[in-house]
C-alpha cells in the first residue's frame, strides 16, 4: 500500500475517533444520543426518466430537473402531444444541448395515441412547441432505442431506483407496462402531470394529457403501481406571474435567457385567455419529485373514462373510498352495503405555491 494511503487512513481514523469521543461525551452529559446530520449533498440523487411532449411547460420542467442536484435525469423519452413526435424529439435534443447535458439519453417513442387521432397544441405552445424560439441545433445525438423499451431496460437496470415522470400523454408508459408488467413493481415511483378531479382544461372535465390518450391513461392507472397524480386543477393554482418573470429576466445566461423568452410567450398567451399567470403544470410534477412536501396528497381510486360522449378523458376519482353495493330484489335494486376500493393513486390536492416558485426560480438561475 502506498505511504500516502497509510497516512490518509490514519488521519481518517483519528477524525472518526475524535467524532466518536464527542458523541460519547455529549451523550453522557445530556442523556441524548447525538447523530451526525445528513445533508442533501450526502444523499444520492434520485434516478428519473422524464417522458415528455416538449412544449413550453415541458421545457420548464426539463430544465428544472436538469438543474436540480436531487435528481439524476437518466433519459428523456418523447411522446407526441403538444407537438408531433418528430418535433418533440428535436425539441428534447435542443433542450439537453442548451443545458450542456448530452449525457442524458434522448429517445423517440410512440408516433400516435393508442386508439385515436393525435391532437396537437401549437395554439398554446407556438408552432415549434417552444414559443417559436429558435434554439441552436443540438450537439447531442438521439438514442436509437425505442422509448418504451428504454424505460423497461432502465427500470430493470436500476430496480426500485427509477422514478418515472410522465408530463405528456401516457402512450409510452402504457406501451412499456403492457409489454413488461413487472416494471410496475420495479419502478421506485411514477409521478404524472395529468388529470384533474375538479374540471378539465380542454373541456368541462378532461385534462389535455389524459384526453390525448384515455386508453393509455386507463392502462397506466390500473397497472399495479401507486400513481402520484399532479393534475391541471392544482397546476392552475400554481402560477408563474410577472413578478417571477422579472426575477428570471434579471439574470442572464443561455438557459435563463431562453426561459425568460419562453415565459413571456407562455404568460402572454395565458393572460389573453383570462388567466392571471402561466400554469406550472409540468414543472410542479418535477418539483413534487424533488420535494414531496411541496404538495398535499390524498389516496384515492382513479379510473379514466374512455367512452362518454361528454366525459371521455375524465379522471374519475373516488373520494369516499367505496362504492355502494346494489343487489337486485325483484324489480329493483336495494343498497345492501359498501364495497371498499383499493387506492391506486395519490392525488395532489394543493401545492405550496410560494415555496415551489422560489425553488423553480433559484434552480433556473443556477443557485
């Protein structure tokens, strides 16, 4: 063994002995066991895969994740939604390049929803999905793997370590869990931006990501894992306003300049549509993974309506935890009891808006 290693080992041993003596002394004097403080820097970052249809709020979510030391972004898998699949893949590559993160795998996935025509949202996100901002060509290369296969591969490579963060339609996730149902027990967590329990944002009841592929969403909610659902109803109470935009505009750099321009587009479009700020839909889902105390969750059983004339795409959440049991007696039914329902989702009920916005602004500004 080299002499330097021996010396270093002795020094470390002496430090440990001094620390142990301090602990013993404190315990004897106070009667309280002293334990070392564990800081966030000592905690290994969570491995995450973000499944995304890169529009404006997706871009904010991706940059938040890439600038948060609590997360290790293993991959972006792209699904069509806000834009068509090819445009989404181009946007994802440009975003990781902007953040100098070509180490993150970026893979294309499904090209269309499972059972319906694709609905894109350039009205809200600009023709290129990124507020019509022309980012430089990406220096990063596309991963040749099919997105759902990449998800399966990584969940098996890192069992009980990967948190999936789908912030677009759930097509890729449904394809992955249908091909390999075991990932529902091997994934650490799944935190989706999607759904709502108090009205939709595309019509009276449906949220856009679920509405874009209700069959996929129904598969995902009933795959056997506990879905954390960060819905549009809470996203619309977590708003980026002119105040936060000004804070971003006061800082300058490739990412902050881009986010400032994107934020101006997103906020202006929201204001014209009657909102007082821009809903932080997708970033809040990422924020929930970074710090779960930012939101209030309630266990419920959630199904997705796939057939209703006016309710297709609605996330139907059972707040009571049971259904009435109706038994036929002659020509009518009689309620004879209650059948409990097993929760399959942790539904976001509220967010700590000020604390989340502070986190978002500080991370984008690089602090």
